């Protein structure tokens, strides 16, 4: 028979058996009365799970009428028993209501910022705090002293009035109604036992509720932690809670401590002064790491060691104060170390890939449809986009040097067919297109892209419902009609228009289907909440308000940012990772507490954005500093560790020392020789702590003999040894091999030999690449590798070169047509021709060359024209460098952009060479070859002699092949640098020049023979700044800096 007992507070230190005591009492009640009604009130869902597990472990596998609650669930239960269930508004609706109230009250201070997310959230938090302290709107108004405070009181008053008028409640308002319900009727008279466990403090309304319940329930047991003889220091918060329950009887429970001796020492001595340090036998361990990432890695390596020692995952708890800072590191290292982690809050919705893809898509208009952003969206596996050829769009964007912009994308598709030809390096050979562009296909692509842009751009204005319907249509219907995913009954099938079929794409994917479906479920729930919030606000008499797309996206982002996927996963068979607040009341054999550095744990007390502490005092609200209870939370946590306790902290933040917190210092001070594992940046992980192959590899590379000995008995050692051997071969004087440029595969060598056979057409720049470095030629010409750089605004170097060549070619073409001799008398006429040609070319250059004008283009045009004018002026002057080097006879333009194709005999064979010569002048009966260079870097003839640059040699031999009367011979050639009006590489076809050509041909004979044998050794003929040329896009591939220069 159950004995009617008054309410009782049970006091005992944290982790000393309070839950075990009430479990025993619960079983006694059930033994005495099999169908006794028992209510168990717990602080967190984790505590409820642990309580249920311990109840089952006690031998009671079946227990009827045992109900579990948190306070909010208890409020609902009591109101349901009263027969007056309430309509509770969700958080989105509540914030929307607060914004509407601030706007409609037309408050001088707060209305101008009414639509900001932050203000509604801050005011909402204050209202909850007032309700938790049982402060009515009129009471708060009476305490205010300033206009700002009176405005907040008006918001609170109007907010409460509207809830009451429309029979709505918020989360904290339910508590008031529950207390009133208990005062009005004996709702809990049939409850035999009420257990309140896992709390260390209560707010004013909760205290009032417990008092009312204790007056009705047959027996009430409330457990509270205490710290004997330390009630004014570390136990002060617990003492305040006990004093608030002064009407209850108090019983001190015998302390049943299960802590290991070092942990017990820490519990007894922490925060006490004047005590002698005690020895530490290893029960309490300390870890210092350079940053939070390395800290998490070190902690999880310890966890993996415990698991390998057959410690059940359920016996391990990891807790931290700052979830946002540490979450991503636990995800990363949990996967890396293959650990079964139960992350308390799950993945933030904003970090799920499908949600990221959707947000990137609907915000493309905000970023101006930037090239990379658009390509990322249309290539996403989460979208099925009709009619868009991703490969073609990327190619067009590169050809047209597209930066972004809706109209620019569409214009680029239209203009790609009219694009001026790009030329290959210095040969003036048109680059062959890697794609065949069909005009009809381009028209279809243009149409589909325009439709896509229109479809994914939110309506400029509309109601919340309009915006949600637009997004739902894009996401698409669930083909399986899964109610957990597609609850959008407000989207009629007849309304489905343009859709990306995201749900279908997720379901056919091979990866992350459960997580992505869960994310879409959460997103659709948020969309329903947005509509519900809007409809509820409409019931308050507001008009169907139109909002902008920016407001809709802001509201959606605000909701997404506070939502998690799969929150509160099961702890069974997994290591629980949770916050310090949720870890209270969860004893474990092995506990890890992270982040014991300043500002992390304890956390920095944030300022109240509405009130100063002095204002909070006369408003009768708790000061912010007094709300921080991290020291007592830390004390509770260390009391819950039974066998080992590991404390850790980061030591550096943004490159600066990160000071330890008072909790870390106080813990260290307890022991005379604390075992601190201090990790250093770049330091290899000790052998017995390594958890992955790459960590073992790094350790082995550091020369650790123990690691090497261990690895020698592991299969991974072979690959590590092989990699080391390859690097050592590069660094040695051993001959080149297949890791340093010489092909080994017979089939590959045969392919190279056939490709570079007698029918292969060489160009001057290809021969240059072969002369500079065989590997450069192999990567660039045979593998056709190229850097994929993002287009930039303005004209680039290649386009500038093309523009210079076009203007000069058309200028001298006109001069030739007018039969003007190149002399001082024709200088002004030549300059006028140049200006006329340049004006036309410069006007159409952005469109023809495919670059975007910048604010500098007008100035760049002037600079470009001035340099070309200087070149023409110098060319038509009496002291022309051409006359200086080649004589002063009358000169006329003879050939412009002259294509050549000839056979070049070498020692062992003949090769075919082709290309274009910029300009050939007739000087008497001789020809002069001129090649324009936009840059100012000189090209010395010695480059030919060492086998590095064959361009002028090729041009001179090609010109000689084309000689026809009245020209009888080629006198020589030169490079003319437009940027500085200098010439270089002057070469005469005299005895010396012919000797240099023979040297060049000998080099070519050797290079081509080696290439056809698959020999592309990483060997530069000359180094420029440590590379084969000053700029080489293959520098990171050839590993020249890791290759011995004396190889053969």
C-alpha cells in the first residue's frame, strides 16, 4: 500500500547515487501497487533515455503507467487533463508575429528596424525570460524608466493581448496556464509518485508548478546536487535552488561515490585554496593541442584506443561547451577514424549538400549569375535540368571569357559563332575547337538557359504562399508519394510547371540518400511553417502582405540556420558527443571535456543587447554575469566520470597564444605531476596513438624507428617504401625513368611514335616547347593539358596580342594596297591609316575577342594606340632599327600573315613545319622577316644555339622556301617588341646565321628522335627562376625542383 508522503528534496553530490535512489523508490511503488501512476520529470531527452535504460537494467522490463516528461511536455499533459488543450504557435510564427507587432505599433525607436531578424529574436528571448519569471506585461511596464524600455513593454503587452484574443499560447505561456489549471482543479491527485531528476536549477514558474504538484501528488521526490561545506562557492547555485524549494522536506542521501581515485581527488580539491598537490596515477589526463581541430583529433584517437580495448561505446561521453566551433571537426575526424559517434544535434541543415545546392540556386540572381556559380548549379547531381549541355556551356564561357550576368550568358551563346579566331601561342595558327558548335543546337541551348534563369529566379514580389509554391515546384514532387518527404498538399499537381526533380535525383543517387531525404523533409517542414505563420498573422486582421524575394530568402535562411537534421540520435552502440548542458545527469565510465581555454569553457558572458546590468537590476531581471554557471556545470561533469576523465584545450587562436581557462588551471593545480600531453604543430602523432595509415606514414617519414619496425610487418609498408624509393630516385643521379619523364609502356611508346610520325605537322612553338623541356611538350602537346583559370574582367595578354596583330596586319595591308614605301615622307599617312584601322578594331574588340570592358578600357585603348603609333612612327623614320640591322634600301610591305608549309630536312629525316609569319618586308631584292611580340622580354639568338628557341630559324627557312622574283633571297629576320619598341633575336642568313641554323637543326634532330622513343625527361636546357621557363603551368607536375640536375 502506498503511504501518502509530503514533497521531499533529496540532496547528494553529483554522480553519487540520486538517480539510483529514486529508481529504487519507483520499483518499490510499483511492487506495492502494480498499476500505480508514476510521473518522471527529467531535464533532457538524453536523461530520459538513460533513465529508461537503467529502469530496464534494474530488472523491470514491463512498467505500466510510468510516464516521462520534460517541463513543456508536462504543461501539455496537464492542460489536456483539464480538457483545455492549447493551440501553440511555432517559433517561426512567433517571430513573424513579433515583427508585425513592432511594425504596426509605429514605435519611434524600434519600428524602423522591425523587419530585421535580429530584433524579433532578441525581443522574443526577453519575453520568454519575463514569462519564466512570472512577470506580467503590466508589471514589467511599471518597472520601466526610459522611452526605449516603455516601447518594449508595449510590444510585450500587445503580444500577450493578441495571443489571448486568438486563444494561442507560446512555449512559456503554457506554463502559466498549467499552474492556473492545477490551482483550479486536482489534476494530479491520481498520481502516486512524481520523480523530478536531473535538474540543478528551476525558474520561478517551474518552482510554482512543482509546489502545486506536490500538494496533489501522493509522493514527490526532487533530486538536487549539493557540495557539502562548499555551498557559498562552487555549490552556490545548487543552494539557491534548494532555498527556492524551502517548503519541501530535505533529506541528505548517503554518497555512493564510484569515481577513480584521481577523479575523486580532483572533485574534492578543485577550487580549494591552500591544499597540497596530490599525485596523479593516470585517472585524470590532460591534452593540449595547437587548435580545436587537432584537439578533436587527439581526443578521438584516445576514444579509438578505448574502443580497441573493448570498451563499449556506450561507456564513453564527449562533451563540449561551444558546439558550433567543434561540430565540423567531429564530423571530419569521426569519418577519418571510422568511429561510431552520436552527434547530439546532428548536421546543421544549412550544411547538407542538397540544401546548399538549393540555396546556391535560388540566390544566383543575387550574385549576378557568376560563371562559376552557374556552372556549379547546373552540374549539381541534385538537379535534372532540361536542355542544358553543361560541357558546351563551360566551353562557351571560357571561349567568351564570361564573368557572369544573365544577359551576358545569353549573349555569349549568340555570339560564340561570330567569335574572332584565337591563335595558338606564337605560331598564329588558329586553335582548333574541341567542340563542334551546331547553330541549331546553340539556339536551343539559348532558349533552355533563358527558361532556366527565369524559373530559378524568385518572383520579385509575392505572398509567402506564392514564394513557397515557387520553391516547391522547383524541388518537384516525390515520385513515390512518400508522406515523410512530400507533404506539400498545398502544391496541386496541375500547378507543377518547371521542376528540377530534386527528390527524384536524390533517390536515384548512390550516396547520402537517407541524409538528403531527411534534409528535404526538414526543408519542407520549414516551408509549411512559413505558410502557417503567414496564415496565422492574416487571422489577426492583417492584409495578405506582399513581400520581396529578398525578404523571403532572409526568412528562409533564418529558419534553416537554426535547424538540424536527425537531432538527438540514439546513443546505443555509439559514443555520445553532446554539449555540457545536455551532458549533465549522464554518468559514464570515461568522460572527455573539451575546450578548456578562455572564452570557450567557461564561455564569455555575452552582453544583453537590450539592457545594461544596471537596467536589469531595477527591472528585476537576473544580471547576465549571474546567469553564467559554467563552473558548477564543470563540477557536475567531473563528478560523473567513474574510471577516466580527460580534459583538453586548444593553445593557439589565429596564430596567437590562447590562454587556459580558470577551470583548466584549477584542475592542473590539484596534482603535483599532472600528465599533460602537449601536441605541437607539425609534430608526428606518437605510434600508439596513430589511427590512420596517413598518420603512420608521416610518423615513419619522421624517422621514428619504432614506427618503422611496426610498419615493416604491415602491408601498407610496401607502398610507403615504394613512394620513398621513387622520391630518392628523383633526387639521385640515376638515369631518368618512367617517374621522371621516360615512358615505359610499349603501347604508349608506340602511340607516341605513330602520333609524332612523318605525317605530323610541327609548328615553331611546338619545337620551342620540345627544346625547353621534353616533359613540357608531352604534357602540353600530347596530353593537351591546360590550366583552367577563371575568366577575369578586362582584356588579357593573349587578347591584347591578338588585337595588336590584327591592327598592325590591317594597317600594313592598307599601306601595301596604296603602294606606300616605308620612309619618312609617308609617315603621317601611315599613322593616319593606323588610327583609322585602330579605331574600328578597338570599337569592336570587346565583342570580337570576347572580353568585358572595364573602367580602364578607355585608358587602355589610348595606351595601346600610343604604342602602335610609336612602332609605326619608328618604322617610317630615317633611323629605323630595320635599316640599322639590314641596310637602308627602300622598303615596302611584301607579305602579311603569310601561311607556310614546308619540309625541313634534318640529319636523319625530314619533318613538316607549318605556321604563319606576321610580316615580310621587301628590301631591294631581299626579304626581311618581322615577328611582333607584345611583351618586352628579349629573345637572344643564343637560345637557338643551345637548342631552346627555333622560331626565327623556322620563319627564315620558311620565307626562303617562298622566295619569288623580284625577291631573290632572304636577308634575315628579327623580333619587334611592341611594348618597348626594342628588337631582339636579329638573325642574318649569312655564314654565321647558317651555322647557327645547323646547330639548331642538330638539336631538333636529337629532340625529335628522343620524343618518338618516348623520352620526355624532366630536363630543362636552361633554368629561369628554378623552372624551365619563368612561367610554366606544368611546374607542379614535373617535380623539377625535386629532380637531380645531373641525371642522364
